[in-house]
C-alpha cells in the first residue's frame, strides 16, 4: 500500500496540487450523431459475471434498499443492493423474497392447498384469507387429486357450504412436469381454459404451481435482470470482516456481494475481501475507493470496483475528515486501472440528474449507484412524513448517527470507551416523495439515452470510447440551469431545489 505515498518533500510543495473535477465541472461535447435516443442500448456489466439491461443500482442504505426496492430494480433491468443494517436471518428472508418474486413456479411451501375432507365453507374462507381464487386439492401424501376454484363453489352449482371439497372440486386436473417452460404452461392454460397448472413429480405429488397471473407478470418485465434460473437478480452488502454474512448471502442466492466499506484502500479490508471472494460463488464487488492506487490493490481479485469517497448528498466524510476525491476524477482514475483487467466500475454517489449519471459512464464507469434519487419512491423503506403540507420520505446516510446505532457503527470511528459516542460521517434528512420507482427510472435512463444520442454512440462501450468532456466555468454552470425565469410547473426530471 505504500506505493502511493510520495517521497518526503517540503511542505510548501504540498500546495502544488493536481486539480480534481466533479459532475458540474464538465459537460459532454456534442458530436455528429446518427443515433436516436430510443435506439441506444444501455445494457452493461456490474461485475465479471453479472450483466444488466439497465446500468443502475440502488444503494445499500437502510432507507433505500430492502426487498421491495430490490424487486422493483430487478424488474426494470437494474440491481438493488440490500443494506446490512439487519440480522443475517433477516437478510436471508429479504434475499429469498427477491429471488422468489417472479419465479415461474410457485414453490410447494408457498402454494395454498385444500384437503378433500374440508368443507366448501372452510376452503372458501381460506382462499379469501390467502388472497387466491383457486387451490390444488391434495391428500396426506401431497398427491394431486383435483383443483377447486371460486367457480366450483358458486351457489347455482348446487354445492352446499357444508359439502366436502371432494364433491365440489374438478377432478380432471391438468398438470405439468417440473421442467415446464412459461410458453408450454401458457399453452396448456389457453387450451384447457384454466388459470393455474399444478406442477407434479413422477409420482403425481405436488411440487409447485404455475399461474396465468404469474406468467403475464413476467411478460410485463421482459427487460428484467434475471439469473440463469429466471429469478430476479439481487445484490447484498456485507462488511469486509463478515464472513458469516457473506456465506449466508451466497447460500441464499445473492448474485453479487458488495464489500460495504467507507475506505477500502486498507490492507485489512483488502485481505478480508480477498478471503470472502474465496469463500463464495457469487461475484464480489469491492469498494469504496477513489484512486488508481486503490484500484490496483484490488483489481487482481475483485469482480467489480465501486467508486465514491464522500460524494453522496447526505455524506459528510469530506468535511469531517478532510479526505475525499471529486467523483469524475475518481471514476476516471479507477477506470484507467480496471479497464486494463476488464473489471467493471460502479460510480457510487453524487448523482442528482440523469446528466450526471451519463457523465459518470463517460468517465469510465459501467454503471451508477444512487441513493437519494430513489429514497423518495414508493419502493424505498423510509417512512413518509409531511412537512408544510408536502410529503417527504426519511433518508439518512449510513454514516449518520441513526444508521450507526441501527447496526452500521463499525464502518466509522466511535469512542468505544464511551459506549455509543459515534463520530458520524453522514446526516439524517428528508427527500421529496416521488412516487413509483418505475417512473423515476424512466426519466433517469431516458436522460442517459439522450446523452448517448448527443455523442453519437449506440452502446455503452462505444459511448465510453467516443465521449469527450469540456470544462465548464461557474458562469457556464449557471447557464446550464433554467435562469432568469420563475418556474411555474416543474418537469419530472428536474427540480430547482436539487
């Protein structure tokens, strides 16, 4: 690690410093283009073996990403990264929630079934309670005997409420094997005018259920990020010394593990991250870093590198510690090293507008991670609050006192002799309520595609190669925003308060 430490020099020489730039300091230089924004392909990789159709990740923050956000991100082609301010058992539950959200086959343990000896009244109440319109009828060995639905127990069918299910059920059951495809299952449903197909093994025992609703829902999200088994992708944050959490996340099906560290250019962190890579099958992204030297220290084993030392809207690292690196310079420096080893780079933090996101890609990132941008959406776990008649959602940095007290204190310094005397590097705040994640991603990705159109690049690799920056003065920054007017109706992708 000493390779980036300069030789002794006069203190006055320390003032001869290089300049570092961030998003507002640069603009993309417009170029001749034959690319329409709608034709831009934003598919990318976030790690060695995980590709996404949308180059966007939601941050591993306890007011941003839990199961609901991760499901929403994956359905839109991106990736949600579950935070680690939860127990390992809670983490496993959240991972399984994501992985099962869009499974073609609902697993047996999650299938509502009926017994042939139950009464119609009992099953009707059960289906209403469970929110289903039908259920397979099975015996004590889980052998499928029939299927019962609301249409089987309507009064005009002369089935009494006290009658047994065996009298009301449809006993000519259409079933399918475990290797059934979505297309085959859908054809069975259309051919036989049914809405669900029990999945059985060779002995006709129930192993799952495929529903029309489930298949149609998958078709709504054809751009979704899915693993080889067709399940939604899921990322998980783990501490650099949390081998048990990493192994549990891997066994639960997480696709990418993110080393959750404020400063990964630390020998103990690097050694631990390397060990975690050897323990798990999932890809491991190491971060956060901010310099080429840091990238060089991890690039030989990391499946991805995450960049960002203090750029986040609720991060106070730079003012508390005096350390950090403006994000455009940080991303470019890390990308110089990572690209030589074909390791993807993720720009984490500081992105307020879609233009910032595409600038990060132009600087060398393969994808971007956002926190505050998504914290105000319905899918974020933060609570909704009302101030001055306007709705907001809770949002806090993982270096804030509240987050540290919830389990994240080991990321940052605290005086252990004084108990909970934290030295925070973040704040707790509120962000405007924004509505659905889908709407926010539509605006974000749409702006990124437009940026690619201005440069004349149809793919992200081509864009990174072709894009050029120009420097912007303070006057140029002012010119770039609406000015000399009073905005009466805000656009969905721009807020003057940001």
